[in-house]
C-alpha cells in the first residue's frame, strides 16, 4: 500500500539512527519498524525538524510518530498546528521515556493523539498504530485483512502473499489457510476443519484435510526458515507465528 509513517527522533546527534541501532534500543526499534512493515506501512526516519518540515510539505503521512525526550517542550508542535490549520489531518503518536500522567497530559494538550512510554511493547504498539489510523480514516478499510509474520491474506480479493510474493491458491486452499490464520495459535482438529471448511457432509475418516495441508505447506512454508503450519499428532493442525517474530496475530 506504500502508506507513509513519519518517525521523528528528537534529541539525537547526526547519525542518530545508526547510534540507536548500535545501542541497547536496537532490538526495540527494529521490532517496531518491522511491525509497521507488517501493517503495509513505509517508514521515513527524520532526525531534524527542518527535514520533517520538508517531508510534510511534500507528503501527508498517515501518522507521525514523535520520539521525544520532553514532549511538552517540543518545538515541532507549532509545525503540526500550522499544518492542521491548513486542513491537513496528521495524527501524532508520542513515544517518550517520561511516565504516564502529567507528561502524557502535556503531550495531549500540545496536540498529540496517542502516547506510549518506553520500553514499548511491540504488539501493543502495532494495535495502537492500526487503531489510530483506522479511527482517523487514513487508509482503506482492511477489516478482514490478516497478517501473520510475513504472510498476508486478503479475503476480499482472495489474495495471499508471503514476504511480498504472490501465492496462487485454489479456492479451497485459501479457505483452509484463512481458517488456520483466523485461529492463529489454536489447535484445529481435523473434524472441526472438515465441518468449518468443507461442510458437515464429509466423514471424519477422510484424508482430504491432510492432502490440502500438504498442498498449502508447499506454497506457504517451502523455502522459508520460519514454518507457519504445524502438525499436532493425533489431533490436527495449528498455525503459529515463529518465536521471536513480530506479533501479528490480530485480525485487522
């Protein structure tokens, strides 16, 4: 979708992004950036207020993330106010090391729309970003879009991608994969899959589920280090996001 997130990092010298990546915040920042990518969002990192001004004069991002040491003292609020007076709707999420309470109140009063305190939980961050974008009507309705690690399923167009690559699915293969994704992390017994995906007229001793699982595994998991579809012996199957992968188990 190539929708842009502007991420302003305050109080850092030139080359701050490299410094952050090299320091103790590297893991958190990379996880948050990956979460934005999973949502189909492109992120532009800005470290200078004039660079931010230039970016916002050319692009109207779906969200501005302002990583600030002291939110109330940020001189960028004047820029945001001016743009809003011009009719540009730019929601602002503040990320700060200052605790909730007075600091959060100050950020909201200055013009912020969301506030998070470091360290930021990746799953919560992802949900809050998606929520604020949807509430402000900043991009198309994705109410049925599912994202699991690098796998994306769009039932409206019956489209499947993994790591940006299109995967060709038959209608029933899509239905089965979507059912597993909707029930992410939950073991789906074979007879339950038969009932929900194929209908009640199938007998529980048929191997149709196993056959179709083999087909979609070849398309979804083959060649990938992180396997999403797992067998639960004697029961059925489960889709799991790999350990350590960005959380993507929310139906968007």
